[in-house]
């Protein structure tokens, strides 16, 4: 019998598979997906088995040293997904494997948490009256255990305010039995959810559900694989805010669970996870629901992942990385707010979870449902061309009206108020009216800090980041200037730092959420105001507490960034104020208008979700821009038709597909030289192909963290031919010291 050969990728970005002989002692244990220790050079390295064979081109093979985990960490289909990612996103396969596994699982330094567990013993001889008089704490412990059947000792001590000695005395008498038991670290443990029943659907919702159920049934009968047959097209649900998309998801998931298959639900923001989990646990009280996102502790992440791997959780809810959750018999992936940029990873592999979800569904034989009030142009373009099935939900449920959107021209407002203020007169009056009526308000500004830049009015000096091509943001609470790109910080100056000036009249211009919060507290001193951005959410679970208090009416005005812009449902919010609608409108990026439109519509959708009609006030210095005007009318189709015409003229995505190459170096001339050489080589390989290649240009943010950045943009209708050319251009290249090349396939930002 020929020896068993394992294909192994090690935890180094070498983009190669290495052959190792499997020792006879491990022959029955090593599987694709197994984590192993192998001799690599003069040291031991850890890696993953990605395949098994009986043949190798090398004559002398080293043996696998040991098996790190008994069970494979990755299934065959997840391994195939990582290989697809490596090809498509032009990155080493080992990086894709590492991305598919949480760090706590890869490093295996944390295991299950065992704690002392107490259950009732032989209570036949207990004199209860005597025990209650002489040892009331012991009696309370026994009564609690009789009611509950068993509890962890730490929970008993906490609940009854007793100590461990009391437990030990009871155990010595044989009245309770102590054992060690695994305690699951559940991020939502202890919370009680009232069960809910499926809601009646309107005709549009029913049509969307029919498409979802049909896709689930077709997927179950199809042949899985990238080229599998019978696989259903993804379903895109385009529903206005408040149209009941989540109810469609819930009933589609119920259909999937009924067929014995599992589900993954992706949400774009961690802040949406608690509300989503609450709705799902209330609807599926008898199902184990797992949660995966970056705010979990290492122990929680370990327990949640292994619970999924062992088939104990049939519904997984999480952010971007949850698309890799090892759900056995996966039947459905739901991507809520599919247009969101947070689904795109910023480091290699720079994958988009929405697109990976579509590919994983093909490999697993599962259905995909994408949902949004403002679909990405790519998804809606696919729906228009028949690649996706489209379901439209044009109205809110229960005949609730869409909020009335009013535009305030801040140019005229600045003339009236003799300067630019945080609140226009119309927004100030509207907030006051809502507070008088005990209704709630959301104020949105997608920029944190107090002021966007600090400058000297005498000499014009602007305080800039020493490492990046941007001005420092002033944070008033900490009296510091902070770079939001590299996190450089320094004390706010008391005088101009220009040695030729030193004027003390420092000015702070622009505004962030901290300034809005201060202005609101000044204008409405009796209002309960809370800010919600990454600066304010320093403590774990604080975002859950803030949202809970807002839902309970303990907060009148919520000020925040994009984390409050989507998915949240608060019926008492009747006013939304968008402080500065032009924030991202004029960025040097072809998607600036699309992002602005999406953000305005999503934020506006937080208003009027209860019985009272909502109002949205948008403050803008460019009130007649198409993105703002189409958002005012809630007219997605009108915006899409105008925007897609612009993309067709300039051959931008989704008409073509794009790859962004960024060359970085701390030496500007070296980066520029390598970028020009790279562009020349790539142009040669693209000769004869219908591809567009840009000139080498400095990135809009030309310097970040001390690295000078030059960009090359390649576009083609054939993305696989384009990525193959990029791969061949980069293959085997040895860049000079201090030079790196980043590849971003389907970039969402050109900054």
C-alpha cells in the first residue's frame, strides 16, 4: 500500500502547499482540515492539511510530527471555499484558511470552562424545620437546588449571597453532590425572551417568502459545487425601511429548519446583533442560536464556534466572519443590509462577505437571500439581468407612511444665523416639539470627535498627522488631537506650534458627534442625551445597554455615527436629524453618490416606525445634488437609473469589474518607481484583452502611517482573466526591501 501523503499549508504567507508523509500512527486521524505540527526548515511550524494523496513529486519527504486537534477544523467544502478565495482575491491560500478560523480556535490555547456544579443528594433524612432555624442559608441552598435540579456553585453563592463553606458542609453531609461540569460562556446567557408567533404577511411579503422557500427547496435537490447543476439563483429582497424584511427572513429560516438544515444570518454592524438575537430567540425558543462577532471574549468565541461545529446550534448570527461558520448541513445564508461596506475586509484576503456567501452557498447546496432598502448597484444590476431573483417590498407594513423628508439649505441658514451652526432653526424647533410630546430623536453625523481640524487663523498653520495625509481631529473631552487613520495622538496646543508664529488664538473648525452632543446639551439642558460612536463605546456590552435604555425611553436624544443608521427599530422615534448630509458626497471616489444616497435613506428609515408619522430633516450645503433629491423622494429606482448611466459612460462597476493595486513604501520615489514598473508589466500581460488600465497616480490619501501610496486601477468585464493577469504579474516577484504591493479585487473604496 503506498504511503499516505498530506498536502499542508503552513502559517506563513508563502502561497504554497508542502508534501508531508503521514506516519502510520496518525493515518486514521489525519484528515483534510486537520491542524498539524510539521518540521519546517530548522524549526517546527503549525499548518493545515488541505488534501490527501498517495503521490508526490519529491523523493524525500519529512513526516508530520503531531496532530494538534483530533477533529478537522475545516470541512472539505470550507477548504474548497478558501481555495476559491485565494484564486479570486489573489492572495496566499494560508491567509484564507486563517481567515476562515477564529484565532482562539487556531491557537487552541483556550478550552471549555469547567466549574463546580451542585445537584441534590439524599435528602430523605433532612429535618427541614430544624435546618431552617439553625442553618437558614443551608436550607435556602437545598430549596433552590430542589427547584432548579442543579446549579453551578458560583451561581448559587451569587444568588443567595452565601459562601463556598456552606456548600462544602452540605456536600459533607451527602445532601448535595458536587461534580465538575462544562459551563458555556454564552454572550446572551441569562436573558429571557418572550416567545413570538409568525406575523401575517402582506402580498408583497408573501411573494418574497415564496421565492425564498422555492430557493431553499431547489438548493436541497441540487448538485453542490461551483459548477453544480440545479442550484437556485440568489434572492434579492429590495424593501423600503420598515417593510418587514426581517419577518420574511424569520419565516424563510423556519422553512429551512423544518427541512433539517441550518442557517447563517449576517448583519453588518455589531450594534445590530443584540436586537437581531432578541428577535430570533423569541421566534425560535427551542433552537440553539450561536453568535459570532469581534466583541465576544476569547472564551465566548471558543464556545460559540465549537457549539456550531458540533451541530448544537442550527442558527448562526454574526458579522462578516460568520460567513465561515462551520454549520453542518447548511441550507440558507441571509445577508441583511447587503449593500454595507462593513462586509468588506480591509486586510488580505480582502473579501466581501456578501460575495463569499453566494459562492459558499453554491459549494454547500444552499440558498442565499440578500436584503436591503438600498441595494448595492452590483446586486440590483445582477437582478435586472436575471442573475438574481428580485422581490420588491414597496410599502411599510400595516400601511405606515414613509417619513416626510425636508431639506434645509445650510447656505441660506448660514447667512441668517451669520455663521455655520450645528442646528438649523427648523431642526431646533422640531427637536423642541418632539421633546414636548415625549417622543424620541435620533441625530446622525458620520464623523466622531469634536472638530475636524485645528488651525491658526493668523499664519494658516493646520495641525496635521506626522504619518498621514490628513488633519488631526480634535477630541474635546480628552483635550487631544487624534488621527483616525493611524491613531497618532498629541495634546491639543495652547498656541500655534509654528515657531515663527506662536499665536495663542487657535481655532477649531468642522464638527463631529462630540460637538453635536455638546450643542444639544446646551440647547436642551433638560433632555437626556446619549452619544453612540466608537469613542463612547469603550466598555464591552455598553452598546447593548444604550440601545436597551433608548428602547425603554430613558434616553430622549441619541447622537451617533453610522452604527445607528440602519436596522434599528424604535417605534417612539419620530424625528431624525441628519446634521451634515454632504460629509462623503464630494470624496474622490466614484461611489460617493451611491454611499450618500444609501446612508440618507437608511438613517431616514429610523423615523416613523411606530403609530406616529416620522419626519426627517436633512441639513445640506448642496441640497440639489441628485443623491440628496432622490433620497428625499425615497426613489431608489430613479437613483439607480441615473447612476447606472453614469457608470456605463465611464465603464465603472458594475458595468466592468475592478482590481486596485496599491504600492506602498516609506520612500516616495521608490514606491513610484515600482508602481510604474508593475503597471508596465501588467499592461503587457493584458495586451489583446478588453481591459482598461489607469496611469500610476498617488492615492487620494497619499500617505498613511508613514507609507507613501501609489495606485493602479484595472477594469475588465472578465474578472477571472483580469485576476489571472494580476496573479501572473505578481508571481515570483521579489520587491525591494521596504516595498509592499496590495491587491484589492472588487474594491469598495479608492481612498
